C-alpha cells in the first residue's frame, strides 16, 4: 500500500508480534481503505500488540489484519513521515 509515495508492507495482524523487533512507521487502515491511525516506534513488538489506542482501532472496524508498516532505523525520518501522514489524513485515532 502506498502512502505519501512510501510503500507500506502489509496487512499484518496488529494483535500479534513479529519474529524480530524493528523500527517502523505504522498505520492502521480500515477494510474500506480509510487511514485510521499512524505512529512510529523503535520496537514494533513492544508497541503494537498492547497499543493504548487499540480500542479506537476496534471501534473503527479494525479487529486484526489492518496493520501496515514502513521500516526505517532513522528516528528523525520516522517522526517526519508520521507527522506528514497525520497532517495529510483525517485519522480517527490519535493526535490530529
């Protein structure tokens, strides 16, 4: 899935972890293609499965396989990309 000219991999189940931890920008996308949430993390396995906005994801029709990721080890780049996505889309969850 392309978001702001970046290829995000997925969908993955946001209830499960990955075999290895990695840094990424993550998005939650509803089955009808609406961007629900965006964020960034240094350790995907520590952030996603127990996310504090998971109730919001569920209430917006995203029970499991709606996670898309863009991997990057550069924290400044992740923060800029997260901000650009958040400013370009009206997400239902998270800071606007």
